[in-house]
């Protein structure tokens, strides 16, 4: 049921986003967040990356691009590591991941 709800909220299109080199995996629900692995295929190695999404109280989708330097030789192992690292990140940071980056304040002034 949650999977159906999330696919309705976030779209069921699993195509690659512009610039990505692989299709997104099926989303994994964790504590109200949706984790979507979409590793970058770089010469036969897969970089851990994807998205963490959550609907806010108004129904707007909050999205955080999640990228790490880890490279793995297999897609399945990369997807599994993405989920594990994203779960840890959610536990440590929570909704603060959706707040503006203070390091970027003042850019363009």
C-alpha cells in the first residue's frame, strides 16, 4: 500500500534523470522517506547515488540528491549500499537534509 502511495506521489517513471547513466531502482520506504538508488555507471563501476524524498504536510515533495564517493563493481551491491547509507543519513540528519545549505548563502551577491 505504501509503495502504491509513494508511486502516486512521486511518479512511477523509473527512467534515468538527465545526466544519470542508469535507471532508478524501485524505491525503498524507510521511516516515511522514499530512498531511490540511481547509481552512476562509470566504466563498469557503480557510484553510490540516488534520491531521498519525502512528502511534507502540504503534500509537496521534498527531495535530496544523495551522492557518495563509494564505487562498487555490481549494480545490486551498489543499490544495497545506497539504501544502507541513506538509512543511516536519515537517522542522523532527518528532515534537516531539506533545509538550504548555509555554505551557499551569500552566493551571487
